[in-house]
């Protein structure tokens, strides 16, 4: 997998973290370096950890499904992308109250919830022979940066970028899944 493709995947899976960070930034009365760094580190850590866990899980089953592994990778990426599109277009109203900080429990739950898609990406990495450590680091660092940027933008500009970020992330992941199938079937 090329570095470019890996970075595009990293951007795709970090889109939900970006959207959540936008929302959190919007609802912080005062955005401090500490709160932005807490969001970035928690989200980046979980987004880096989950592909490794998914990759380890996928390696266990790899021998059984090598004949159709590209379809599994496509299916996982299409499901994640479709879920992101669904959430972008069916999201509910924003009813969160403004606060002075982010409680640790809430921070960890949000980081975990936004990283579930990275677990599925890790499973697809196992079938594509991706070097997991550099891939996980790229996803984690990308997510940390995107999350910090999202918190700042959310605090300054409001929530108008959350939905487009989710839509773009979903479309990117679906597009990468289609590309994987086209490459493995010889069309590209």
C-alpha cells in the first residue's frame, strides 16, 4: 500500500474524530492547550491502537479467506464509509451544554467510540499485507493533528464543518474500497 493511500485512509478514519472535536470545541467556554491536547492524544492513541488490534484479529483468519480477501477489505471499508454517510445525513440536533472542560470518562468513551472504524480498517490491513506499525502510527498522528485542528475550528467557527467532514471521510473510505477491488480483480 502506498504512503499516499495510507494517508488518505488515515484522513478518512479520522473524519469522525474531527467531527467530534468540532463539537467539543464548540461547547467549550474556553479552549485551552490542555483540553485540545487531551482530545488529540486520546483520539490519536485509540485510533493508533485499534488498527493494531484489528490487524491481529484479521491475521488469525487470513488463511481461511485469502481467495476473497479483497472483497472483505472492500466490504469493511464500504460499511464504515456508509455508516459515516448515514450519520452525517441523519444526525440529531445538537443539545450539548457548554462546559469548562472535558471529563476524563467522556473523553475516553468518545475516543473509543470514534476509533471502532479503525479496528475494521486494521482487519482489512491484515488481508492486504500492510506493515501495521507504520500504518497505525500514521493513523494515530493524523488523527491527533486533525482532532486538535477540529477542536480549534469548532471553538472559533462553530459546527458547520462537521457534516461535510463526515461525508468526505465516508466517500473517501468507499472509494478506497472500490480501488482495492479494482486492483485485485485486474481492472486497474
